[in-house]
C-alpha cells in the first residue's frame, strides 16, 4: 500500500473538508481512535449524548466522548465535535453550557437519528415535523455557549417525505447553526440506498451557511459523484469509513483508490489494536460481538475479512477470539500492535 506511514495528522490536499460521521453503537471512541490514526479526517463527531430533562454529570460526556479531556482531540490529533440529542431547548442549552468549558471543536445537534428508541420520545428525526422547534433549539444552544464554540446541526430530508426539508434547513440556519450536515434520506428510508444528493444541492441554495453532504459514500467514486451532484465541498462519511478504514486516505490521494490484499495486511495490526481497546472498554461477554460487528462491514471491502468473520462466528469467549486473531496475524507475518491510549470507565 502506498504511504505506509499512516497517522491521524496525515492529510493530503483536498478542496473541502472530510468528516467522520457519528454512528451510534458502531463508531465509538475505540473505533474513532483507529480510524483517525489511519488518518485523512479534518474532524470527527461523537456518538450522540442523550439529553432529557436533567443536567448530565460530566462522566456522561466522558463516557461517550473521552476525547474532551484531551483537548477535544482523538489521540491522533483529530478535532472532535460533541453531538447532543434531545427535544427540550432549555435542557439542551443547559447541558451545552456545561460541556462548553471543555472547549469541544463544536457542539452538533442531532435531528436525523431514525432509531425507534429515539423517535418514540420525539427526538432525532421526528423533530423535523416542527421547523419552529428546530430553530428554537439551535438558538437556545447557540445563546448558551461562547461564540468560540460552533453550534452545528445534522438533519435528514424529513420523516416520511421531503415536504418540509427546505423549511427545516432554513430554520436551523436562522437559529444560528454554523453549518448543516444533511443526511440525504428521510427517516423512513433509514439507510437504504440511494441517498438523494440532489436535495443537498437544493438546501445549499436556500441557506447561507456551509452544507455538508452525507449518505452512501462507500468509495472514492461515490465521493466524487456526491460532490458533483450536491455541489457541496464538504462531505461526511460514515459506514463507508468503517467498511474501508483507508477511504479518507484514498479520497486524499494518499492510498490507491481500489482496495487490495496489501491494505488488509496494513489493517491487521489495527484490527488487533481495536480488539485490545474493546477488551479495555466492555465486559468480556460483549467483546466478541463488537469485533464481529466491525468485520461484518469490513467484508464489503476485503474477502479476507469475510473469511476471518466466518471463523470467528462460533467463538464466544475472549481467549478463543484472541487466539484466532494471534494466529491470523502470525500466518500473515504481521506483528500485533497496541496503539490505544484513552482511559475511560468501562461500559
């Protein structure tokens, strides 16, 4: 693989910013550490921190975004934006004010989560039914934190249709959002392709703040098409980055555009480091499932990942999984690595 000196601060020339998306239940701080060490990102957004009628203790922020205690950067140096999810403007403002002294590189407001557990309480994408409330939430949070902390918003195109997409975007911008991230699907579409990048272009015409395009970017070719159709310079990548941890480097021209066996050999030490990080974070009986979850996406890119996943599926204990990983690395002639340095409470 070209450019073996991978690292979080290595970013080739690019017209526009490249963001690592928040992915609840998938891209936790352990995986963020891995992906940003491999490098290529201008910033990353945390999993959402749920706000519902209380002032959260500091440990609630640190549990999901321990990077805030290290200058709000990942260990590789990538700036972190912290995402809040809720529907009450006042409580969101109070919690944002509590978070602000840690100087995150931004506070993002989640108006796009399609999960039923979130939506049944009126949060996430369900808020797109009420543009006036969206504006009030953003304005309240904006007023609650110093001007040095940007406030952004992530939205979808609507709940079941796109009828209010432009109204919502205008409301978020009017509330004071520094930029908008648009996941170019409705709530009901979930994560089913395609993403409607043309709607990002329509939203860009309606607001004066920068708009970041998000959704269905799995490859360099997808990234090019997304930018061409949306007209957005900035792109946020999510599952595509998890399926191919070198995607940001490929986009920046720091790695070949197409994945190959050499990439897999470079990734193997990071896979081992991820396993070590998972063991430090979660109870042993949950650890194998976390590794299988990542490998399930990696197999989109490498047949070797599919083979490893097949061997891992029947394994349920930490010693068995550790032994298989050690054997896999040894057979590939690759040394294990331990690169994780965040210290946080276990889940």
